[in-house]
C-alpha cells in the first residue's frame, strides 16, 4: 500500500484519486457471512419444558425426549438429585440414565463417570445400595472403545473397590476377572484387568491371593503384548506388599527377573522401578564386601559411560557411538551425578578421597553441560557430607566457577554462600587466615564468574551472583573485598542498564561497607556515593542513590544514616526531575524513622521544612498527589525517643546492637593500629606510651566532623584499654560472622500517634520531650570515647548535636544555588 502524503502536498487529479481509492479498497474489511443461530419453531417447541414439572419429572422428561445437551445436563445434576430425593432418583431417573448411556457420546460418558464418583464420595446412599444400583453400570462401560472414556470409568471403579465389602468384590469383580484376563479378550480388557488385580491385592487374605489372584498375575506377566506385561509389572510391588515377603520371594521375584530381561525397553524399565520399590521389603542394606565393591565399580563405569573413546581407552575396538547413543550415555552420566551424594553415604565420607574423588573429578569436567549442571546442583550437598574433608573438592569448586556455561554457574551460585562457609570453616585448620590459603584461586574465580555473567544477556544470573556475593565479609578479609569487589559493585551501579542488577549491586556494596574494618576506606566509599550518585549529573544516578539510602537504613544504625545520608537525601527535594522527587517522597517515612527526639530535633525541622516546600511549590500533579499521601503517613508516625520506650523496645535494641557493632569495628581498628605501632618501638617507649594512655582522661577529636552529643550531657572518663580488649575478644571474629537473618528485613517505627504534624503548613509541630529513664538506651558518644564516625576525611555529614539556630536557618532556607555548592558549603562548617 502506498503511504498517503500530507494534505498540503495532495494531488487531487483524477489519476491520483483513483490511486487513493485503490489504497482504501485494500483497507476494506472483508465481510464474512455470519452464521444464524436462530432456532426454528419446531426446535423451540422440542426444547421447551413445562415449568410445572418438578426436578425428578423434568429429568425423566429430558432423558426420554430431550437432546443430548439436555441429557448431559441431567447426568451432571445427578449428585444434586441424589441429595434432594435419593429414593425417587434411584427408582425413576437412574434407569433412564442406564438406557441413555448405551448410545451416549463421549461427553455424556465422561460426565456420568464423574457424577457416579461424586455420589460415592458424598455418601448420598449406603454402599450396599450404591453397589446394587451403580456398580453394574460402571462395569458395563469400563471397557469402552474410547480410551479416555474407559480410563474415566476405570478410575471410578478403582475408587469404588476401596469401599466395597469383600463378598461383593469377590462375586462382582474378582470372579468375572478370570475370563476378562484371558488372551482371547481384547487388549483393553487385559489392561483393565491388570489395574484391577493390583487394587484387589490388598483387599483379600494371602491364601486367597495365592489361589485366585497370583495365577492371573503370572498369566498377564507372560502376555504376548508388551503393553500388558509392562502394566502388570507396575502392579507387582502393590501385590508383593499384600502377600508378604515369603510369597514375594517365591512367586513375584522370579517373574520380575524374567521381565527385567524382556525384549521391550518399557517392560525392562517397569521391572527396574518395581525392584527399587521392593527393596524396602528385603535385607538389601546388608551387602557382602564383594557385592559392595561390584556395585561401586559398576557405578564408576556408568559415570564415564561413553567417554572411553574420547580418552583413548578403546581397548576392545568398540565403534564410536552415534548421536543417539551419545545422548543416552550423557543421560546416564547425568543421573549418576544426581545420585552422587547418595554414593558418598554408601562408601562413607571418610573413604571419599580413595573411592570417589576421581569420579567426582570426571563429573565436574564432563564434556556435556547437563552433567556439569547436575553436579553443580549437588555440590553443596557433597560439601556437607564431606564435613572436615571438604577441602578435597576446592579445586572442583574453582573449576565450576570458571565453567564456560552460565547454566552451570547459575546452579552453583544457588548455595554458594553455604558452600564457601563450609570451605573456610569445615577444614582441618580452625584459623581463618590459614584456611583462606587453601583456596588461593577463589577470589580470581569469583571475579571472573561475575564478569562473565555481566557480559552475557542472562541478567537474572548476574543479579543472583551479586546477591550471593553479600556473604563475602565472613569468607575473605576486608581489604580483599575492598580492592577486588567493592569498587566493582560501584561500577555496576554506574554503568549497568538492568535495574534489578543495579539494586543487587547497591545492596551488596552496602553490606561490604557495613563490615569494612578501615575507617578511611569507609569514608571514601561514602564520599563517592554522595558525590557521584547523590549529586550525579544523570537522574538515573540520583535514583540509585535513593535506593542505596534505603539499604543504608535497613543495614546500618539510625545514627549512621543521620550522620552521613540524611541531608544529602533531603537535598533531592529540589531535584529538577519529577521521578527523583517522587521516589524521595516514598522514602521519607523511612527517613523519618531514623530520627530520635530530642537529639535530632533540628533534623526533624529540616524534614518538615522540606515537606512544606514540596506541598507549596510542587507543580507536578503526580508528585503532589504522592506528597499529600506521604504527609498523612508521616503525621501518623510515632517518633522514637532517646529515652526508653516500651513500644519501641525490640527496634531500639536492634538499633543499639548495630551501633555497638559499628563502634567495635572502629575500636578494633584503633587497637590494631596501636599494636602495630607498639611492635615497632623499644620496650621503654611502650611503657611510656602505656602510662601516657592510662593518664589520659579525654581524647582529641577531629575538628572536621562534630561529635554526636545528646543534649547537654556531661563528659565521661575515657574507656579503659582493658574494656576495649574485652570488647575485642567478644567480637574477635566479628567481620567473619555470617549476616544475621534478623538484619534482612527491618520494620521501621510507625504508629497511630505522632509527635509532629504536617497537615498544617503554617506552623511546626513541637515534639514532646520525655525524661531519660535508662542511660543504656542512649547511644551518643561522650567526649572521652572514640566517635564511631569521626575521621580526618571531610564529609558532608549531619551531626546529632544541637546545632545553632543560624545553621538551621541556612540549611532550611530555599536553595538558590546548585546542589553541589550547598553541600560544599556544609563541608566547611566546623
């Protein structure tokens, strides 16, 4: 079709008009004849039913003179009729159903089978009346020529067998089954007989089964059709449980052995599965040493099936397998890999190195991806079973991490944290530094795995890897994480185009920051987050900064967030992009939950001022709607106090624990520095230094970052070195501990009441000040303690002390300068 030109350029000549008409004709919808579904008067009269008839009379009428769809509706309604009037239904409706079913189609047959089963399950009639009225109908149609109909009636019959008494089963089902199972009967009849025999095996005594059922079973096991042999073979384990161990050994096992040699593969498979199901009946767990060795050697051969030719061990001059055989061999090796953990139990983990290590090596380096994928899934299970011998398989872990297939890597990463923890804690040595030497190639393998996933299109695998790498703080040292992983997380946040991957990298980076043991490195990362993300040129960077703030609130203490991220986050209320302001509005309730009153009163005022500005100045209608909803939520929130509050008890304890751990990290760093300095000095200098430290009562603090002081609390003496050492002992392995699950999802303080209100724009809510009832809940540092967040590095931080009114006004005034200028001016504040 030719594209239509603009109206200004249209040519309305005759030739052009004809061209336009042809184009329009191509767009004409071809009308198709609509089938008229109207009924003729005769059809309408035939479908009309007298409204005065009751349910039973209407059902009889429709079954007698109605159409098939009406008869099917009556059959589907049988359970309802049986509940309402069982006697009349059995006397008048059921005989009509029996007549109709002889000539009924597939739909009515399936409906009848389902209705009969429903009536049995609902117990609308006694089992005696059911067997007298319904059983014969079921038996008549169980061998229907349509396979679907036959199976439906058979399922109903098998359910009925569970409820029928023995005498009824013997006379109505077992006795006719003798003739139905003969070779002269149809294939469908013999298949039905197999399933019925399996169901009857648990309903009679052993001597009846031996005399009347087992001859039929043996006959069907030797049937000329492989479908019958396979079907009967799958019923043998049910029959074996019914006749007991002795009869099984003398009658069932010989038949199974014969079926295991059958010419049909489906029969052999059925025999193998039945043998496995029967193992629990015999003393299969007791094997002689010779049997044990033969079984193990056979398993080893299966693990390398089809690989002998590739390895140059074709001693018997066996021709190379074709493509179909290679697929079979790969399937066998895959199943061997799946069962490898069970084989470790079979040989005992202590014998793994001698008996199974070479096999495990072959499976991890198998040329087929499905085999390596399966062994990667089992790798963690193998590690658990080996326990202290887990160091034996670290090379295979490195090989799978470096596997060229991302499917293998994806399977291995699922339990990578648990596997790495076993490798670093489950070896013979109990010292982490020594254990890390056992896996020297671990860090290059981990970085290569992440980069290989980043270079592929499978972003979900990349996201999973980044999430699992959050376990590294208790696997490798803080410096190794800083130099090999932390900056990589930052790069992913800045350059990757997939949002879930960016968020995963952001959260993992926050965890790395949480457990970093060097203050200088921590401040460097904080500085980069604020300057390159929070103040980034792209709005995408600023959105990721807000994601990072959310993770900081989740993982760190409240004081940490308020110290470094509170004001940089509020600065985004002036962002020129509506999506950034919108995301900040969603985050504001969590931001408010980090405040403690009265120490953070000035920060609360900053928050209120920003919200009021958004209410008054926001022009985007979508953002304004979210601001209004956020104001209501902020107004309902309860504020956390410095003093003890019972309703915030658990949350306050959790926050105190986080702050205590952050303080311990700094104290450990300080002690390590002192230890290094003392080791390089003469003994006299050490004694002098000790005396000097003991005589000190206050600590000199940096001037660039003000201390966090709760109100006007007085200074306390400095913590002694003995107390520091005791804390260090208690947290000796702090950086190597696993992340506690309670830090995963933290609920923030929300409630019904509020200490401040945002509904009114004219005034600022005044928080009520509670008296301190427990000093243990005050986490502010006195002048004699080391500040958890003090550093010589200049950072845009928010002090928790009571700032003067000038600073508050400056910080709360309307921004007339760019964001960077505002933050730089804040850096220069003392």
